[in-house]
């Protein structure tokens, strides 16, 4: 499977600015959506090269809707070598204790891959997983325009071995066919599975956490589960 075209790749960041501009217009309406039912804890995990600061607007939006929402608190996501699994687990346990004992995970790109694997190893602690442009599908190794940089920043680390089957929790996979970083097909859950929902939105890869349609679907899915 090939990565996105050069045209999509070089326009992804500029298109993210458009996503952000549209969001500013729609945010007041989105904040009127129905909020959390009961105590509901959420962690937002950034994508490759991302940081909690970049997800600040999404985190604040979910807090405004009544969700106890935090970032992953591990600094910039440079790959598996850049964070401590032990510290991340400790953060998840503390977050779960603030709610009903389970956490909803929202992961952008590489962050969504982490979220799926966390749910696979500790399904009782995870309420649901929502991925945003996460390349978890088969053939993802050759289908990303960021793979070379990823390998440079994680020398000696083996490529993340992914199980393309969904973990045993409700899964929402949000993707855009105009993704300029990863082939959108790798962000779609294939096969027929219970509690799995693939959702297509218009927009860029980089701008998925600032996309008004993504905000709508994240809020809707959090309330459903």
C-alpha cells in the first residue's frame, strides 16, 4: 500500500489551518451538544510529534461538556522510546479513579495506535477507544509519509507490531480520504465487528483534532458509551 500523494502531503498543513478556522465558527454550536452522563473520564493521546498543548482546544471542549479530560502528560510523542509506559499506566489508573473506574481514550494518529493496544491489554479499564487518522491497518509500514522520520527518531526500536483486529471495547475509527500523512485505508477498521464504527470526515490529517466534524463525533460517541 502506498503513502498519500505528494499533493496531499504538501497541502496537509495548510488545510489544517482551514480546519481550525472552520472550527472557530462552529465551536459555539458544538458546545451546546449534550454533555457527559455521570462521571466519565477521558484521556486524549497526541499523534506523532504531537503534544498535549496542541490538543488543548479539544481537551477544553470535552471538559466544557462535563467530561473529566486530560492529556497523556508524557511530553511530545516521538515514538515508543520517548515516554514511560509505567508513568502512562499510573496516569491512567489515577484518571480511572476519578470516574467509574474506566477511561475513554481518544488518540490522534500514533496516539490512537497506543490507545488500541492499551485497550487490548487492559479492556476492563477502558470504556471505549476513538481513533483519529490512526494507521492501525495492514500495510501501514509502507503507507505513511512520516515513516522515515519515525525510524530516525526511534533507531534500534522495532517497528510497532500491530494487531489489526479491534480490541474488545467499543471502537470508533475516524478518518479522512484527504489524509496527507497516512493512507486513509489503514485508518479504517476492516471486517464486520460488533461495537465498531468507521466514520469519514472532510479535512486534513494534521488538523483532525481541530476539525468540527471530529469534535461532533467524539462528543456523540462519548455520550453513547
